């Protein structure tokens, strides 16, 4: 009698890891794994604890820093590991972030370096040629070459020569407060008593335009819609210009002054501003009557803001001596950085690979931070990469569980900041209570959303053809005019 049986060999359908062991098929039926969720929760909790244990964001400072406060930092859009910084004593330094050493430095101006930008263009003859523009209170704009052939970088500040590397000097009628270069052309814009558009091939400005402000402190070109320009003025205004028509297009006036502007590199219409009222505001230039998001948590004026190259995070530096990282769809920071020696932070920038943050403060240091405090930049095996990605997914899945949420949100901040947060919370609660009491007696009292409170008025036209829009507060109408 013959009996036929089914015979299966694991060698025919299972890849063999080694000669000693073979990988058996795994049945993923959830009924066979009743405790899988509990095990994954434990893994997510351990991963969250390890994340906070390995959180060491500070890498170090660049070189020996400056001799005076660092008030401007410029990214090189063509090089991942190059940045430039300028200080209050007129010295500009060009840094290599990989070695944390300076490539070249020069005494550029006789006053405060108020603006700095590394040219996005390269010479058609030499793709390694670097150009840089700087402006200052001494009424000059200077064009520099940072190529090693043109400038023999000097490491000693005593021997800095102001003529080496200088290609051209532009003279203005007033002190310059800010500068930025067009993404694709050789034109650049300066801010000050007037907003002026320059060409590097000419010695005089091509055109100038301003709308209402006595002094313009910040000017920024859009990196995608390259003919759009944003500026902030001393009259608490944010104005958008179109250099194709040499005219402003729209304007908003806020309660307090704007210190910095940054365009979203991935979404051409959106930009974020750093304000004196301790907040950063995210706007869409197609509808500036309200903010898309309000980023809170700082306890002093926000001095600078910058977008991650991915467009989904921003970093802010504040006068309260802290750096905070926000997701664009969250109003509160996911991370706060500080050190005992770091003073008021005036500049923060993301590196071009979005993995690092550079900060400049008035203690004369340029510091380097990790964008994700627990990440390490060493080479990882495939198994280690898979484990880290699996942990990230688990943390995302269980992030609202009370214990994991508490551990992942907990941060230590300086005692002064902690106390200021408590005082600020008491003040905000008092204002809310006062508004509620007033609303009980005034039934027709209009409700102003949190995203509109900071706006005093908006104007959507320069020639006066369209109507002006004012806020519900009548007392601010005259200021906006």
C-alpha cells in the first residue's frame, strides 16, 4: 500500500541567514499575538526614556568665536558645511562647520555689521568661487570674494587686512540695516531709511521704494517666487513688494515690531516672522488678515527665526537666552536649548541638510547644535537603522499615552525662564478673566481670535484702489493710517 504525503522544505522558500539556523515563516494573525500591543507600548516607553537619556544637543562652538557680539549669520546655499558670521566690531568670518574652524576672516566695516548674505550664484568660470555681501552702519555695502586664491585667510585678529578679498564697495546715503540677494540674478536689496534695489555691476541703486516706515530693519527675498520681497519696518509693519512692478502689494501693521522674516522654502506663499511680543507668527501672503499659526513659549522678544530646508520646522532665538524648535503645525515648541554661558540669542540658522542649528549671541560665540538632540551622525548599520526607525514609529503611535507624553515633553529650563513663564501665565490668565467679565456686560462685544489679536490693520493696495481693512479696535485705526 502506498501513502502520498505533502513534503515542504524550508530551503526552497525561506532565505537562509546562516548555515546553522534557518528563518521560519511568521504568522502575523493578531489572534495568535494577544499581548502584542502591550509589548509595543513597553518598547515605546523604553525608547522614549532612552531618547531623553541620550539628548545631548550641544556640539560645540566654532573656532574661538568673535571679539564682540555676533548679530548676523548667513548660510551658504551651495555648501552644506559653510556659514558666515559678522560681529559688532565690523569683523566677518567664514566658517567650516565640519572642522569647526574659520576659513577666512577680515575687518570689513568700521561699525556694526548689520547685514550679511552669501551669494547663491557662482562664477561661470569657476564654480568654486564664493561671493559674499555685507552692509553696515558706516553707509557702505561691500562685495567679498571668499576664494582661497584671492584671500589668504589670516587666523590672528591682530593681522586682519580689510583690503584682501574685497572686490567692490557700494556707497549709500544712509546707514544700512539689512541686506539680501536675489536667488537667480545678480541684484540685491538693502534696507534702512529706504529700501533700495542694487545690481552688482552698477555702483548706484537701480530703484528704491518704501511704504510708510521711517526705517526698514529686515528685507528678505522669497526663495521660490524670487521676485517677491518682504520687509519689516520701525512702524511695526510687514510689507510685501514685487520688484517686477517696483511697487508694494500689501501691508499689515502689528502691535509690536517685527525683528526677522523667513520664507518657507517648500511653500512659496508662506512666511514666518519673529515679533517683539514673545511670539512668532506664520502667515500666508494670499490672506494676511490672520495668521496661520502662532508659535508661543518664549518669555522675551523673539530676535530671529529660520525655516528648516524641509519646510516643516522652524527654529527661533530669543532675548531670553534660549533657542526653541517648533513644528509648523504645532503652537508650542518640541525642544528648547540653552547653556549656562549663552547670553541673548540674536541669530539662529538651520544647516542646509536640516540636521544642525547654528546660533549667534552677544557673548561673541557661534554655537553648533543638533536639530534632534538624541540623534548621532555616526555611520549606522542596517540593523541599527531599522531599530531606530521602528522606535520612531512606536513613539509616534503611543505619543498620547500619559506616561510617554509626560516623559517626552519634560524639559529643564533656567530658573529665570521658569519664573518668567509662571509670571507670564498669571498675566495671561488675568487678561482672559478680564475679557470674560467684560463680555458678560457687553453682549455685542466682538470676539477676536488668537491669530488676529496681534494685527492692528491691513492694507491690500498701494495705489488706493482697494479698500483698507482695520481691526475691531477703533483706537488703532489712526496708527495704521
